């Protein structure tokens, strides 16, 4: 099989593509012929040695795939050869075949494309668990989404609107903001040309924001956290800006506010029921036509380096997909 390999930490241009023997199948696992791979920001961090998990070399990046089951271990009863599925993994998705534990595999709806399947679980799952389970977003509350046109940000805009919130989308260009508007944003802020704190103050009439969804971190965090409302919740999703910010904790004290972390993948080990229930709801919404994943671009597997560079340069709006 063909696979993208990382031999040493560095930029995506150092990745290679090689022919490898397929990985062996063990008890409790299934083998999937990969039809599409979703790119995510942790892939870029992992190949640079900046992620919390560092695989042994050589390894393939890739946290989510979609495809067809082509082999099932004897002790797996709930899945069958020929099923169209999507799956999440710790790494290894940038390949023509993957072997994954059966609990990490979810059958795809009949009307879901492979491209949508490969770009669904992590971004929609992250945003839904964050907004519903962690922040307990309520109808009528105000939600600020930073990085609102990125892979996770756009799903937070879409889900926030679906959950009945007033959504304020903040992004770095007019094109990104127009996409956020198309996905349900009520108000737009361009934080490269507008003062975020002043605009939030005006849009909320000084009250502040109930929930802030932040996959960016850095300087944007420093501005946004000061516009939390009374009993507001600040969702820490990631640090695409490259800087992990520090919080003046008196802000949390004075506003009775909460800083709420969300590491979606940790639920796979700590409490998989949370992810199972979340994906069931999300797939129901998808089949009902309420969710429309936005695919920014599709690359062949051989061009994984170019795809990752587009993601790292923050040119993507929505998801980037690799097609073996």
C-alpha cells in the first residue's frame, strides 16, 4: 500500500510517499480501504514534534478517514466487510489502508460522501461536545467563534446557530467572514481591521459574550477573554496562532466565569459514551439536511505536503481532504 511517511520532525515538505506492506490485523480490529482522509491542525503539529503525542519514526499523520471495510477480525461482530465507514485514530490515516479498533469505526449514512465522512467526526465532534457537553450552550445565548472559517470554527458557527444561539463570527478576512455568514453567523468581526474588544462591546451593549469558542489562542485570546459576560464560559479548543496564552485569573473571579478545556480525543479513552452520543446526534442532523460540511479543497495522497502547507498557512476555509 502507499502511505505518507514522516521520518523526522520538520516541515511538511520533508514528508515522503512510500510503498509499504499493509499493517497486520489483530483481535478487535477492522481493515479499511481508505477513500478519503481529513486534514486537521494536529497533523501539522505532529509532524513538527509540537503535538502532545509523538509517534515513533517513521509514521504517517492522519487522524480521520472514510472508506470501505475489507477485513474484520473474528471477534468483531458489529461490523461487516463491505460497509462504508468513517474512523478516527491517533495517527496513520494518510495511507491507502488502515487498521483500527472496531469501537473507533462508525458506519456512514447512505447519503454521506467519502469526502464528507473523512471531514466530519473530529471537527463536528469537537464543536458539538464543546458547545453542548462542556459549555452547555443555551438557546438565546451569545456565542463568539474565533477562527470562524477554519475546520472547527465553521462547524461551531453552524452548530451554534442550529442550537439557537446568537452567533458572532470573528475571522481574518472578508471572504472567511462571508462563508461564516452563509453558515449561520448573525454578526461578523474582522479582527485584522477592527478592534475585537470594542466591536464585542458594541454588539453586546456592554454585557459581554456568554460563550467564547477559541481554536486560535495568542493575542486574540487576550482581547476576547475580557469580553466574557457574567458566568460566561471560555472554551479552549487549540492554539492555531502558535502561542499558548496566559489568563489573568482575576477575570474569572470577577465575572464568575469558567475556562473550559476540550480535548475531544481524550473522551475515546476516558468516556467514549460522550462521543458516541454526540456523533449519533450529529449524524441525525446530517441525514436531516441540517449540517453541510464545507470542503475547501481536495488533494491526491501524493500531494499531502502541499495540502498540509495550505492548512498551516491558514488559507483553508472549512476542510481539506486527501484522496488516495
